[in-house]
């Protein structure tokens, strides 16, 4: 439904003045293809079918109302879906001879139009008079798969308003007076009154950049399956349930007396892939009505403007009125109850188990395994940037860095599931996933870091680096920052100086003061390392390893100068020690400039350790070092972790790397993090706001209490730094401007 591009001016643009001969010339000059071209029906754009080299392609010439950012978003989304769910039947983009996915053509009226060429999928557009019995459930499955595939996708151009989005139907009220049947006008105005709060009601529901038009006219059918979803032209950021309602409305227009039976079959198929939340089910009926109303309103306005295209513009009207007549007399409560019965959900939120906390303390101990928050959250599910709890609430996750590409990212989940169904075994057997992951990690490192060892956790990786450093240097002293955190093994717990008082620090560990001031330069760093080494030598030790968390997370999230970090590294090496960059919290693009935070400082560590985010929560970690260090270690010792680097963990980590690369999450972390810091600085100009990318700290008195208030407003953060006085903000890297806006709004409400 590519008419209705969000802005009225865009909807009134004439189609491009481009004919088949022009399209054929473009294919020859830009794509090197000699093609037979024929025009396809389209309302705002100009589309052509091209037969070339035994292939069938579509040449899409965009309306001038579609800007370059919008086209870029469509291309990026199609590429993203092809990676996340390769089996989803969507068209593939054909690059030109220069490798570009988008080119331009000059129309007969002198205007320039953007052009893409895509593959033609098999199958035919659905015959609306004879939909097969399997179709409704299959439609639900394919719609849910596409929604799931797009949940990790974001793009700035997605944040646009489309008149076809059912959430905004109340804004179409002026068109009600264009309805040709004057008897319909007053009831339509009353129905629009009912939708006044619909946009607000969907704001707390799962949302992302979605297709926007998964309808019957954009599906291709073969004999026994749906074999194509086409036309990404209405992509925008919307509620997941609004996307569902668009598809369901399209189906119900053709259902006749089988409306409720088809709705059940569609929703059964959908929930095989994506279970719905009760709050989403509550609004399905209202959104179906809203989409139907939008269809008749927009058609009533546009048909008189384009009388030559009236049949096409009014093709949805009869079916939409049928839905409005059948469902419109049901009140919102009764309509919601019917959909709850179909979906097997309840209007009453589920209740957390009141005995769970007592049972946990009895089985797991109290202080041994503490929980977040005074009123602990009983979590049941994560999706994208959201965490869902047993009481039916949804929280924006601004804290958990482990799901670096979002909770339950579909590509990661599918990769784990596929590999787990085939083989999971220890790494002493040859397996391609293990080798490929090691190769990709090594390739991402500076020259010289050429050897990868897999582990199950960042603690284990840091522990191994410590063992290697002791063997290679023949020494047993370590230097770390004050308030550092490097793990939970006996060795790394000794390095985690934020977990115990200075009086309890073992003699083989010395500390340097973390860089809390802009004046902390390379000279200061060198002096602090020399002082720490002197303390080690006084205690009968000498420097084997200096370990640094690249974001100084536990010290309060600090942004040191480059020369400070270089001073740490160079002074440690000059003293005969080795240098470790702990990227467990800082790595995988969180800093927003490079994949690894230490690269921002121009460092060349002897060890790099990776952990928590590597498998998006699946237990996998790594140590990358130099071959001569590894060889020296294996001459006197050995290391083997039974399931460190098993095939399932490795395929999870490979998929995380793919998603980060394909979705541009490093750059997005930088852009979104800068926006977040900028908006926080404007909101609280008197408070220190620190960080880089999507690792942000806000220092304020009563940080723990403020974190509790943020939780009450639907946002989860942590605390860190001296006395826990810094809010720790490190969300999944899939955050967009929408999550920033929601976070800042909650922050402002929590301030009172």
C-alpha cells in the first residue's frame, strides 16, 4: 500500500515520468543488462518488469516524495532480513556495475528519481476469491517471522509518521467529511472519538522498524505455501501489534462470514513464532478497526483527486466497511475479550509467585547471591531492548550489556537452536565454527595479536592471562586500577579491588589511581605505575601484569586521555611487565568508534580478554594474545576448558559479530550514545555525565534511590563508582532515538 507515505504532499506527487525505454536504457548503462521491459501497475512509483539473462527483475523508480534516506532504509532492512532469516522469501537487491544498490534516472520532466533493481520471486499475487484453507495460518507465520527478523533493525528514517499507521487514525478526521455516503460520516466521527487514545495506548508495547504493509497484495503464493513478501516502501517504526493488525485487517476484508475463524487461524500461526503479550492482544481489535477506518477515509479523500485511478484507490473500501460493520458495534471491552479468548491470554496480568523469593533465599543463600532492587523483579522474558516481568509490566533495559544485540535476538536464537540440534562437543575435536570465530577475532585485532584461546567467562579469560603473564615474566605481581573489577576466580577476585577494602588487598596486587580528572595525562600515568610497582617490590613481588578495564566501569565510567592509557601500557612494558586490555564490558562496539575500546587509545596490548556480550548471553569468552606468549606458556603448563569454545557457543558468537557488522551497531552506538549524553547534559546541566558510546555514567547523590525511582518509571539501570554514586547506563546496542527519548522522559519523571 505505497500510497500514504506519511506526508500529504508526498501522497499527491505524480508518478515518475519514466517509460519502459528509459528503464531499458538504465539497465544497460548502470547494470550491464540487455532486457525486455514492460510496465507494472503502481500508483505513486513507476515499476517495470525486466527479463534479462534468463532472470526476471523489477526496476523500481521511486516517487520524488520518497527521499534518499527512506530508500536507504528499505535497502538496509532487506539486507538485514536476508542475514537474520535467510529462508524468508523476500526480494534480493541487485547491485549495479559499480556495486551500488541505488542509482538515479532523469525523467522526461527533468526530475531525478532514485532507482533500485530487485529479483522477482516465484509465485503469483493471492487470488482473493479463492484463498486456500491453509492460507490464514501461513499468513500469520510469515508475518510473525518478518516482524521477528526486523526486531533488531533500526534506522533514523524509520521515525516517520504514515497516514496508514492505524495508531494515528484519529488524525484523519478531516477526511470523514469526504465520505461519499453522507450517512456514514457521523458514525465515523464517533468511531474516531473512540480511537483518540490509541496512539498513547501503544507506546508501552514492543515496537521496532517494521515492514508496514504485509498485506494480501504484497504476498506471493505458490501451490501450497506463501513464497514471497514484497514492497518495503511503507517501512516505519511502529508497535508490533499495529503491524499485526495491518496484516489481519487485510485478511479479514476477504473473510466474509468466516471473520472470526480466519482471525483464529491467523493468530494461531502468528503465535507459533511470536507469542503475544496480553497488553498487545487487548488492542488487536481496536487496531483492526482503526486500519479499516484509515482505508475508507484515505480512499474517500484521494479517489476524487485521481478519477482515472478510482477503481484501484477504492478497492479496499467494501471489505473495510464490512469489518467496521461487523466489529464496530462491539465495545472495546467485548472486542478485547474475544481476541483474548482466541489468543489464550487473559485481561488480568499474571501474578508473580509470592513464594519465589523465600525459596531463592533458602536454596541460593541471601547475601551470597543478592538481587537488584528493594522489590526484586521476577523476570519472564526479554525481547530486543525490553525485559518483561511476571506482573505483566515491560521495562526498558538500560543496564544489561550481556545481550549486546538485544534480548533474544532472532538470528542468535536461531543459530544456537540449529547448531544445538546437530552437535555440541568440546573443542579438542576439529570444527569449522571454532576455527572461523578464532580467525575473525584475530583479524579484528592489531598486528601481533594472532592467537585466540576460548573460555566460558571473562573471569576465566582474565585468569588465564594472569597465568601466562606469570610464566612468561617469571614474576608474580599485578597492578590494577583502584575500584577495578576483573572477575570472580580466586586470582581475578584479588584484582577486583572494588569488592573489598584496601586493608584486605593481597600483597601481590598494587593499585594506581584511576583517571578522574582531565589533567590526568601520560606523565601522571607513568608516575602512578612506577609508584605501584615500587609497592609491589617492597612487598617482595615484581610486575608481571598490568590489567585495565578500558572504560573504568567500576571506578565510575571514566573517559581517560589517550596519553594516560598509553602511559600505563608503556610504563608497564618498560618495567618488564605485560599489558592486558579487559574488554569484557567495553568491547563489541560499545564505545561507538571501534569494535574494541582499547583501539580508541591506539594501544597494542599483550592480552585482550572478551566475555559477557560475546555470545549475547551464551557462555563464551576469549583471550587473544601473541603466539610467543602462548608458546612460552605451553612449554611449562597447559590449558583446556571442556566447553570453552564449543560449536554452539561459537556459532552464537559468530552471529553476534554478523549482526553488529550488518546492522552497523558500532556506529549506531556512537550516534545514539552521543544523543543520550547530550540530552542528559541538557536535562541535568549541574551533574557530571560521562562516557563514550553506549557506556554512560551520571554521577549524583542518592544514585541507588534514583535507580529505584527509574525502575518505578519502567527503566532499569545500575549503579557503580565510589560508594555506588554513579548511575550505570549500558543498554543493548540496538537502542535507537526512540529508546533514548523514552529513557530521558523516564529520567525527567524520576527527578520529580
